[in-house]
C-alpha cells in the first residue's frame, strides 16, 4: 500500500491564538481529510514580548483538533532556524506550507526553507496574507525579498497581493485563491438567544466591528459614522468585539466627544473561539471600515454566519463582497458608511442579502482552496 503524502505547515497554531492559528489549524484538518500525513510546526517564541501589541499570545481554550502540532520555532534565534530546517530536510515532507504575513518573519522562514529544500524533494509553498505590510517599516522589502528566494510557489488570497508578489518574483508559479470560509466557530445561533447570552437589549439593532483593533482597520471612521444623524433614531448600536493592538485612547476620545457612549458597546478582550458565534449571531450587519486592506478573515467569518456586510473599497476587500448583493461597498468615509448602514435598515435589505450570501459562499470552500494549493505542483 502506498504511503500517504506528507505535508508540514509552518506558522502560528495552538497554543497560540488568533486568526493565523485558526487558519493553519483549519487548513491542516482539510489535508487530513484529504488523506495526507499532516503536521504543524508552530512557534516556541512567535514575537518577543516587547514587540507584541496585545495582552497575551496564548489561548485559554483547549485544543480540540486532530492535527499533530509541534512547538518548535523560535522566530529570533538563528541557531533554532538551522535546527528546524535540518529536521525538515531529514523528514522529507512532500509539501511544506509557510503562512507569511509580516516581513519580521522573513529571516526565520527564509532560512528554514532554504535548509529544508536541500533534500531535493520537498516543495515549498507560501500562503501570503501580505508581502508588503499595512504598517510599513524600514527594511520590509529587503526582508521580503530574502523570504521569496527560498520559496517554490505562491498562493495569495487577494489579487492585489498577487500583483505585489510579482514585484519580487515573476517566474515562480503563483495563483490567487480566495480566503476560505471560517467554519470552525460553531453554528449560527438564533438572534434572541445570542442577544441574551451577551446581555444585550433586544429592542435595539446591532452592528458589529470584529477583530484585533489596529489603526488601519478604521474603527475611528465607524465611530464617527455612528455619530451621524439618523443612527440614533433607528435605535442602532455598535458592538466592538476585539482587543486593542494600538493605543485605545483616541477611540474612547471620539466616543466621548461625539456623545455616543450609549450607542457603543466596547468588548475589548480577546474573543475566544467558543464565543465568536454569539457576537455574529447577535448582529444584523458586520462593518469593516478599513483604510487599507488586502483580504480579511472577518469577511469569511461573516459569510459563515450569513451576515450582510459593509466594507470599504480599499485593497482587495471588494473582491469578496459584491456591492448590492451581499452588502455595500463604500469609500472609507464616515458619512458614506453611515448612509450605507441607514440604507440597510430603511430599505429592509437583510433578507435579500442573506439569500445571496447562502449562494455565493459555496465557492469559498476549504476543499476548493486545497485543490488550488495542490495544483501548483500537481499533487
């Protein structure tokens, strides 16, 4: 009997928390379902504590998956990179997948990949969130170039990033494949049950801003939108669910200055995976008022929970939210965001958008995504 193919995914995973871990763990489960011998190599040290903007990098939940996760990689220790690279070289997986999101990781990932591929067997693919980061720093392009040199093929989840990759390499195979739907946060709850679970007044309408709060994500735009005329009359409240990865003071100053403290509910701890369905199920609408973006995992969570969206027309976001079909696409302007929110309610668009969401989201399956990965090298 032929041995199963082997894949190693390199990147964040349990006991680390967050969207990167969710993605890698879910992808690994799909490889298992497809019959691959699957492992994840995750970090013993992902970021030095002084570089990490949140409260903790670690999950408080129990891991319930089926994938073998090895805590192995120290992102700042070159001797560790050599050790891990040699371990992978000897292990000889058919496929190594590196989830890349920030140039800080380029020396680590680039060195591991170069050593691993000395076995002349393993193919190395990277799934790139951003090759040029939203929050730019000196040296980003030099680091990204080093990383790209150790890679055999590229998968991007927005066409914008696909174009960015060409700046660094035009000859190696690269494809665009949309971010799959996050279907690992449990089932959608009925709205009243979710409101009760979060202790929210059911006489109000709720819109959701979800995820880590960084300046480029435009929460300030949304807070100013909530202060626009008409929002209060419609009994709309904003639910902000996510941990600050930036200074929170300017955002609370907007709330105070605009007098909207009664319209904004700030839930600023990290939202555990087991709680995510409550926030999405309690909301009518998910708003992503980003100032810059490539793709967003929040979009794919919203699709899973059948939630209409308002997004801003920046980067690659508009590729995944057809305007007027599953939500609205507007410029990153508070008045335009407010108008889109009001239009959603005043024109009773919820049922129409949801019916379209149920049809559109079928093309964002993990099976389809895995097929695209394998197609790069005919696995």
